[in-house]
């Protein structure tokens, strides 16, 4: 392996270089594994080893097709057997008693009163905190330094997850500094809390997992638990985990008079604490806090399964103590379940705009958390096989937020005898074309292209949608109807409608539900779009992986329709230079280029585009907003190294809005390199090519602050 290749930023690697390097990394890492585990004689430091693994993962992330069967990133399974180190908690981690209604809460209050011999008028302050549905942890700090983090385990002894917890972006502080409320740091403290995943992160992650054909998690809790219990901390590092801290185990050398004060202390030390925690002065306050949170439950970013009430005064907590495995001073008020059982009547296959065959479960309607549910997602073929979900099965469904519910369990004891294994179709259910599965994808796709009605209709829908051609007055139903009748098969046909209408004996105005006025409005809406910006034009075509941001970048990089069309045809013809230019666009990579190549390699797609272009008055060249005062308009800029005053994404957006092109790698076409501390190969390349290099401060001055 040449040292220079290893230093090359992953974004700059060509496919061939990536392939070569992955092969070398697999060999090298395997040899280090043997030296470390087998022979207890490592030849490199842990940090160097981690760097090799990270580099391997980064290359694989950019070139998923090149992931090798013997990839080091796949070796988690082997390692799991050796397990985690065990950690004994200084103070056991207990659980909480549950209450389910207001009367139970009043009993809880009454019990405390009796125990403490408080009069009926004496107020018991309590905190009310969301009960996070995650995985609990205990982080031990010795002399203010993070020593070890463990899972709850059996409450007495858990598993060592220190390395994994250290990978969290906003996680545990490494040190507790004395700039706290108390002025000093306890010699020992076990800070306890919950690791969780937000609902949106969970769905995004599952979607990515589904695409890769990797494990799908049933809910955010499982996803958090599965992510933290990884022997390879590199995997945890890629998972969007978050924490909340909310209690203490053993504490030596510090005291607080109230739990509320302790929560403030945790926040002052830098622990994430829950912003929805409330201090309640009375039982009425407590019940009001429950109602309020219950009402907001679906809108919270993460799953909660109730509220935890804790007596605020710590001297009272101490007097109350524990009964068996739960404290007398705290309880969990549970929310009604968001799960329900129902029957899966049918599994249907939907065909999307890009031809993906997606299974959807049609359910006997059932109410879950106040919402009637009749569909659930099944993700993909692998997921159906893994769960062995069958038509006729009784299933447990779960709703999280406003998103389409999922099937969490199949009730095998209720399976009818007649239920047969679901056979995933190998043909498109809409057009009958063969369905094809790419080697590195979990998704089966219809190969019918625009010939497939489902794809064509979905594409047309996308074409008229708000961010695309934005043609008002044409709803989903009309499109389906027009398509079915052969009136509109391609985008260009929309623009031919009016001319056709004038000649035909069956004008649109003669149809049910249409009047002269609505037809006139529709034609006006269509005609208003005969002039369109290049970026909308590109986005509207609905090419896989080309969303708005990428369409804009294409428009920006190629400038005009003609240039773009020519370049894409060159890419489709396999011209290396055109391909390199395309892959060189910031955030583009091999997979995006492949989609464009595949799209333009289809004759009918190119014909459809040209046909559309002929119908339009103008596809406007890409123009920058207002860059008349911009000193960087038209320049190709590359950012490298760390930026101090703004995030890289912010700097890029700023440069783009001022008319610059932002590229990911330095080439002869680069006009300016903005280099922060830690800049490496790109800076060297710029110096070699004689490209102007400036600092972040210079850049800020250049763009006018
Ligand atoms: S306090 C001594 N506060 O719920 C009791 N627990 O069912 C210490 N949990 O094991 C726990 N959110 O994993 C507390 N705000 C919160 C919580 C919370 C979630 C979990 C925790 C505990 C379980 C008990």
C-alpha cells in the first residue's frame, strides 16, 4: 500500500483506489486482530488500530458496492461471543413501582404522608420527569473523572459500555469541574440516566438499514439497546444515540438538599438533562404535569412510556428508603400502551416512482393511542422473511409519533392453519415486468421503467408537485385518469393537452367534474410553467437519488440545459472526463453518478426529456440569487481542515448563496481553497497546483463578514 494513497481523503478516492485500499485494509486489520487477540502481542497502538477501522468504514460508506465479504466491519458477530467486561455497581440499580391512574397517584402520596407522619396540609414537593423509553446506564466518576459506564444488567452487575458511551456526540462529560453549584466535586458519584434514540433518527436509521439489507429494529428502544451493546465502538459511533441523566447511585463527598437542585447540578456539569422535567408543589400539580405530558407525548422527539414522580426533599428520600427493589420515594405513572393487536388481512406490494416494490400490510382497522390504524409498513422482502409475517396472522402493531405503524410481533399461537408463507413476487404486480434486486440492495425494483404504469404515474405526480413544476389544478386522481386513458403518458403530454383539447370531440370540459372554468384554469396553470428554472426541471424528472439539493448542484455546475444534457449523455457513453466532473461535485459520489448514467442510458428517458424541452418556452440557465456584490461569484471553492467560527455546511451554503461552486476536491479548476487548522492533502494539492489558499478569517472578510 502506498503511503500516499492511505493519506488521500476518502472523498478523493477513485473506485479502483478504494477497491485496492479496502483489500489491503482487510488483510492488515485481520493480521492485527490475530496479533492482539490471538497472540496478545499487538504491533500498533489502539488508536492506530481504530484509525484503520475508521478509514475502512469511511471508504465502505462511500463505496457500499465494494464492501468485501471478509470486511473488518462485518466481524462484529465473531467478537460478540467474547462478551463485555462485567462491572459491579457500587449501589445497585433499582427499578420503580408503577401506578396507572389518578387514584394510584393519590395512594402514593398518602403512603408517603403516613410514612413521614405529615399532616394533610403539609405539601410534598415532587419532580415529574418524562420516563424515557431507552436503556439505563450508570456512569461512575472517580475524583471527578469518568471511570466506567455500565448497563443496568441485573441491577447488581452490568456490562462495561465505557468505550461505546464515549462515542456519543453530546454524551457524558469526561470531567466534572468544580465550577458547579457546590464548589467541589464528589470523590465518587454514579450518575444514572437513559440512552435513547429520537424517533426521527430511528426511522432514518431503519430506512438506511433497509436499503442495505441490514437489521431493522422494531422500535427506538431496541435500536438504542442494539447500538450501545456493540463490541465494536465504531458501529456505536455511527448510531445517533443521545442521553438524559436523571439520578444518582452512590455519592461520596457531596450532598444536595433537593432532587431538583441535583438535576441543576447535573446540567451544570454538562450532562444532558430533560427540559420537560417539572417541579410540582402539590398533588394537583403532579396530576396536571401528567396530563400535559400525555397530551404532548406524540409530539416529543423521543418515546416515553410514562412519568416518573420523585419526592424532592432528599432528607425525606433517605427516610423513606426502599421496599424490596424499588424506592418508596419514587414511582412511575405509566401511559396507556401505544400497541394493539389486530389481524393482517393482506400484504400488498406497492410500486414507487423509482420502481421499488414495497410491501404494505393491510390490517383490520384498530385504534392505537386514539388513532385508527389500517396499514403498517413491512419495509422489504428480507423483513417479511425474517419475521415470517403471513396473511391471516394476528399481529401486534405499534405506533410511534405520526409515522406509519410497524408490526412488532406475530402471535404465532393465533396463526390460522391455512396461513401460507408469503411469496414475494418476482414480477412487478402492476406491469408484469421482471423485478430485479441489485447485489447491494435489499429492495426489489421493477425493470419496466416508464412502461410501468405505477412508475409512470408516480413520476407524473412528482413532476407536477410543488417543488417540481408546481402545476396547480391537477390532482393525483386526474393524473391517474389521464394516464389510464392514454391522454398523458409523459410530462410533455401535459403541455400538449390544450392543443389536443381544441381538436378533439371529447374535450376535458365535457367530463364529469370538469367545467369550462376549471379546464381554463388548468391550462393557465400549465402554460405558466412553460418557463422553468434548470434546477426545477432536473428535480422534476424524478431521477433516483436526485432530490432538490442535488438538482440544484447539477444546475449550478452545468449552468444550462444544453450543457447538462450533453454532459449526462457523455457520462452514459462512459466518457471518463464527464464522469469525473460529475463525481467531483460536492456530496456526489459513485452511486449518484450511476443513477444519472443509468437514466441517460435509457433511450426513452432521453426522448421524454427532449420531447418535454420542445414543449417549453425556456429552461432558464442557473443564476445566482444576487451576487452582484459577491467577490466569490463564479469561483470554484474548496474547504479543507477545521473551520472555527462556522460549521463546514454553513460555510458551503454561504459560498453557494454568493455564487460560488463548492467542490470536494482540489483540481486545476479550483480557484480558491479555504484552509483551516488540520488541513492535509487538499492543501498540499492546492500548493502544488498553485491555487490560491486563504484562511477562514480571510474568507469571512472576503464574503463581507
Ligand atoms: S429514576 C431509583 N427517572 O425507568 C430509581 N428512571 O422502570 C431510579 N427511567 O430503571 C430511576 N426515565 O431505566 C428515573 N426520568 C427517569 C427515568 C427513569 C426512565 C427508567 C430507568 C429505570 C426504569 C424503571
